[in-house]
């Protein structure tokens, strides 16, 4: 290392110091601890009751815990539904909101509104709209002569949650919208002069330019969908018949209701590995379809 | 941003009309839960479960908005104060610390920078439940080490913000990269150190990006439910989002009209902020260029 | 152009307004923190799960204490009511900043005691003369874990059959046609089923409009086995018995309702009801559920939510004999019939518990309050306010005659019965509870009871064995 390199290194470290410290204390140590706990019997509750090392026992137990598989299946089912739906709807909305027409500020604000409200408040409004008997949705269905739907029943609950998540895509829409501002107007104009229709322009110019943003939203979407907790916590408590018992829910119950912090840590680790694996796949596939202009 | 008005403008008025129609339909759908919320907040409890439901409350009961200020378990004033305190500390911390770290990543060439940046990005992917339990232990240890209580105070909620948030650092770094180097070089010749460049040259130019970071972190704190649920125990420390849960009695039977009135009050400030900052917000995200 | 100028002007104004409002809240909110404690007093912090009326009623007792005993002994109880109390308590214990008293449910006592999260109260209780003889046995058992006392009661409960007399009268012809007496509640479980079937009512689309009884609507699904003579957990031999023949009978019975009505129909009905207990939409009050298992507190809820249902409201004078009062009511109470011949007055007896968390700073002062709440006069006062029976072996005549629930004698008798049961004293009860709820839902949706119970038994036995094994290992290694 030359003198200058060394100097730069220290300078860089000085600027990174807050993050390095925060990373160590609030991320790295917790992750290591969580890994350690996942090999322990540990209930956190009483300070004098120390973690007891039990090796792979938690993981072995998990592998034949039917609720673990059920919650994993539920989570995957939810992600498979909510993620593509959210991606498509938000992209569509962003394209509409990008059109140069009057009143866009108002439209944008309205679409963004749902992501501004606390999940607990929106969960409560929706819970009520979904109510089979007193809910607004079934009332509206009744008006057009359709039979009522058990929105939060065993079959309906999951799609209903996914529908609600589509309503809250404002954040993603805004990011797409920002991405759309970066699509070079010259290219769009050139394409138009060449006689390309709106669809053609969308697929050959806009979307390729948008792929990095799509990729970004995909990764954030995977993480977000896997972490869903507050909404089902309030709306369905995991029911009916565990149909909405998510992975995070399983984790929360084990940690704070049944006091198996060690077991819960093992669950959290599996969630981490799955999330990392999925984002890893996304990154790997990105080489094929993401164009960095 | 819209300096060249001709390009991209919709030429066929029918198309514009179609887009308007589409957007209006969608917006009505998106607004429906809000309208319902607002309408319920003005009803009497008996009328909240009325069949058929009606939008215009009758009788009209605006006193609900007064009642939530005297509710025995929803201490509106206190909860608002708590949320504001936490929000101010968090937003200030996140913005300042993330800017400093982002500058290090964007402007200083040093060995290992790429790896560290990669690690930082990877931390975005760690779900909160993974670190929730150990963080709890850490805050307890921190309490022992520093000789003051951490748990049962606001500290676990805002202190980590002062050590940068990965997402904000990422956004700011992207923005800093777009600021021409000549500017900072000129400042350097004038005798500015790196910190001087950051605060005198880079930050003033980065206002939209800072606004985005501040607004994003404000929204996160304002709406956070899980972290306060885990770290706050005493009702007098509750935040608004957590306090809303107090309306639900353990045995069931929710005063929907009051709950909705409280929810409306909770979302109003955020909506106002967004409406005001909407343009800056989108501009800010655009210039940070998420495409990396 | 005008609009841009206006916007330029408006934005800072709105921002300034937001800032000013924030400032006002900051100042107002901070001012509320002033201390209400007289100087020189020990502050005992008391967290309670109730919100709403019950919380307000408990505050009366706390204020009484602070004015009398607390004033003399220089103890001040600070009372906070909150939701999610069990989790909040645990987290605060873990954090090392627990309250001095926590008001949770009976279901947590064994779980908390097993991991040492709460203090033992044996010595303190003995010193105050609070012994097993002072309590009704069922409640004392529920407060103990492995021979030690860990909790005292704030208010007890007892579950009996609650039925809608008006609908009984309305359906008199159908009941008589089925060979049943409309003026009597069912006395055997077989009779109960026949009553229930008469009351079921579907509309033309096949939706359930009214149900005689719904097992899934019960708050006590995991305890339904008690009326079949089932014992879920053998504490002495550490054995889980979820798939015993009695439990199988219980779940066959649960299934019989969904076979008759249709599982999905039933769940839809249930879902429509939502969580409406404390609201006018409460299915029992709305006449959509004719019979259910409930505790004495229902009288308070009825008086509050549907006064017309209790034609006579609160007793104002003693002239009204209990019997006369009851005959005026639109609803009735009887022991829930048991499936086992000769096993009478079976009851489940849940209660609200007061515990002192491990690491509480003022254990002795906290116990002063626990003991105060269990003085006969105070216990009777809070139980009357909450409209519950009393946990004590001896209650005054006045308690029974002035109680807001005219059927209080039935409840008191059920709680004293040899067939009264508290929550199973098992360290993993919260897990069993969830498991049995899940099994009941699965059975309702078509699962075979034998299969569901076998799975539940296997899962829970495994979990319990694991708990025991790990406890032993902890003992051997001295990591407690």
C-alpha cells in the first residue's frame, strides 16, 4: 500500500465508521447470535436461564414439524400470488401515471396513499370490508346479483391478502415512475418516427430500459412478501384452519407465545437462507434479462 | 424535468380521455377503503354494522374526533408526541449518518470498498424477524454496559438509525455519484477537507435525494408496528400505530367509529407531507437512479 | 402562473402548520408525564390486560387500595391497562424491567412458572393466611404448579350453558313435536343435541341464519372434552392424553355439527360473526346463536349491549328475590349437560390471574395488593362489578343477593362442584391450546377425528417430551 492508498483507506474507514459500527452491533452480532441460538434451547425470558446447547436438534425438530411445512407452503403460495400481481399492477399503474395529462399529481397521490397508512389501520379497514355479512364488498356483490364470498374463509383468505397487497403497491409504483423518467425521450421519439406503435415502443424501448428497476423491485418484492406479518396478524390470526399461517407468524408464535427462542431462531435462519437463495437466483438470472444502459 | 413539453405529450385527445377514465376508475377503487374509513369515522357505533351499508353517515357524529382525545386507552396526545419524538430522532439520524457513509462509498477510493458495498447491499435482504430476538439481548447488554436502561425506552427504536440505513446509504451514494467531480476538486483547491466538501458542496446539491431519504424513513417510523410492539411495553410510551391496536378489546367488539377516526388522524400528516413533497420525491428518486 | 405563485406560498404555510402542530403535541404530551405519586411512597406497577369497562372497574379497586391500605403502608399502585399483556410481560421480564404485578390469564401460569418467569408466592401467602382452604379448590389448583403457588386471582369465572329463553318459547311447537320441553334447558347432552337441531335455521340459499349451538363458536373448544370426562394432561405422570376415547367422543361430537349443517356453511357463519363479542352484533344477543357456553359476566354485557334482554336491569332493592328476577329475563343459565351419565355439574373454571414477575423490584409491596384483592369484601366487590362468581370458599349472603347476575347461585355451585376443572397445569399449555383449536377446525372441515387427534397427540407428546428432556439436561448441567 502506498502512502496515498493508506491515507485513503483511513479516510474511507472514517466515513464508513458509523455504518461499520452499526453493522457490527445491530446486524453482524445479532446474526451470529441468532445462529448460535438456533442451536440452543433458549427462552430469553429469564436472564438467569442461559441458552443450553443442543446441536442440530431444533433443525431436526423443524424438519418433521407439520406446521413448519404448512407455514412454508403458505408463504410460498402467497409470494407466488402477490409478487407477480404486484409487479404487473404497479408497472401498469406507473405507465398510466407517466402519461402527460392534467391532474397527474392528484392521481399519483391517490395511488400512493395506501402505502402511507399504517398497516394496522389498513388491515382493520380491509378486515371490515371483507366481512362476509357486514362487509362492503359482499354488499356490492349482492347489488349486482352475485352470491356473497367468504373473503377470509379457508380458500379465500390468501387471495384476499394478495389483493390487499396489490392495493398497497404505491411504493413500487413510485420507483417505476422514477425509472420511467430515465427512459431517453430521443429514443422514444425516434421509434415513433420510425412508425412504431405504442405497444411496440413499450416492449422495445421502455421495458428494456426499465429492466434494472424491474429487477430492483423484484428483489425488494421478494423480501417484502416473505416478511408479511402485521396484516395477517391483525386480520386472520393465521386462520382459518391455518390457511394464512405464514412463516413469520410461526416464528413470532414460537418466540413470543411459546417462548422457544432457540426454535424461533432456527426458523428465522431458514427464512434468511430462503430469501438469500431467491435473491441469489434473481441476481443470477439478471445477467440474462437486465440491461444496464 | 419537463423541459421539453412536446415530447411524450399525448397527441390524440381520445387517448388522453381513455387514460383519464382508466385512472379515475382505478383511483375510485383505491380510494374506496379511505372513503369508507372516513365515513365510518363519522358514524355512531350502532350504524357501523348497518345493512345495507351507507356512505353518508346518518346520524352524523363528528364528536368521534373529540372522543378519541379522551379515550381511556388511546392517549392520542401522548402517542402523537411519542411518535413525533421517535420520528424526529430517526429521520435526523438516518439522513445525516447515511449521507456521511454514502459519501465514503461514493467519493473515496480505497481498498475493500467494493466488498463492503456488497455486504451493505446484502444487509437490506435480512428480514427483521431474524435479528429481532438477538437485538433484544443486545439492547439488554447495552443497558448493562452503558449503565442506563435501553429496553423500555425509545432508544432501541431510534439509536440504530444514527448508524446509517442500508437503503438510504444506497440511494444517496447513487446520487452522489452523479455530482460532477470538478465541483469537489474546486472546493479542495480552496482548502476544503472531505467533510467540508460533503457539507458545503455535495449536500446542498443533494437536497432532493435527502428529501427522499428523509420522507422514506419518516414513513417507515410513522407506520412501524412490529418494532414498537417488541420494544415498547408501557402504554405511555406507545406510538400511534401501536396505540391503534389498543382499540381492539381482547374479547372482541371494536369501537369501529373511534378506531377509524383515530386512523384518519394518524394518516393525515403523512398524506399532507406526501402531497406537498410529491414532485421532489419522484424527482429525487429519479436522480438517484436506482439502476446502479 | 397565479397557481404556481399560490403553490409557492401555500407550501411553506402548510409545512409551518405541520411543524406548529407537531410542536404543540410535543409540549402537551410531555406535560402529561407529571408524577402523581405522594412523596415517600413505594410505587408498585400493575399491568392489566383489560381494556374498556373491566379496566375501569378494576381502577376503582386500585383507587380504594391507594386510599386505604396503600395509604397506611405507603404503597402506591400505578395501574396500566394494555393489550397483548402476556407478550408485553415476557418481553419486559427479559428486558429486566418488569412490572411488579401482571394481570394475565390462567393459561400462562404453568408456562411462566416452568421457566422461572414469575415469583413463588407460597411464603407470602401463608403469612397472610391465604391457603387452600380459603379458596375454592379448583382455583387454588389452577394457581399452583408442581406444588408451589405462583398466582392469586383477580377475578374468577365459571362456564355454564347460556340459552335464549325467548327463542325457546318461539320454537315451542317444534320443540314439543320433537318431544322436548320448551320451558326447560336440556339436561343431558343427547337432549342438548336434539334441542340444537331444532333451532338451526337456513335461508333459501343454504346460508345458516341461526344455529342452536356451534362448537367452533365456543371460547372453550380445547376444554370441551371436560364434559365428556376427558383429561387432557396427566401432570403427575407427565403424560399427554389428547387421543383418549373421551377426547375422541368429544371430537366426534364437534364433527356431528358440521356433518349436520355442513362444514363450510358453518365456517362462513362463524366468519360473518367475526370478533363481535362485545358488540350489539354478538351472535347470542342478535338471536343467531341460541345456546352457548359462557360465564356469569354475560349479564353485564347484556345489560350494556341489549338491555331489553334482561327485562329487569340492575337489582335496586332486596324485595326482588333471585328467582323472581331470573323469571323476568329473556335468557337463562343451567349447568352445561355432560355426556357421561351420573357426572353432574361439570364446569370449566377459567380465571384472571395476578402474578409477580421474576425480578420485580417490590415483591412484598406487590403482594400487599394481591392480598388486598383477595380480602373477602374486596373480592366480592370486584366480582360484583365484573359480574363474576367469587373464588373464595365463603361468600356473604349479600354477594349472592346483590349480584347483577340473577343466576349467580348456579355459577357458585358449579365452581364448588367436585367436577369443576381449571386449565390443565401444563408447561406447554399454550401450544396444546393452539393445537386443539387447529384440530377442531380441521375436523369441522372434514378431517376424521381419530386422525386429527392422533396427529395432535403425536405432535404435543413429542413437544412435551422435548421440554422434559431439556429440563432434565438443564438440571444435570446446572444451567437453570
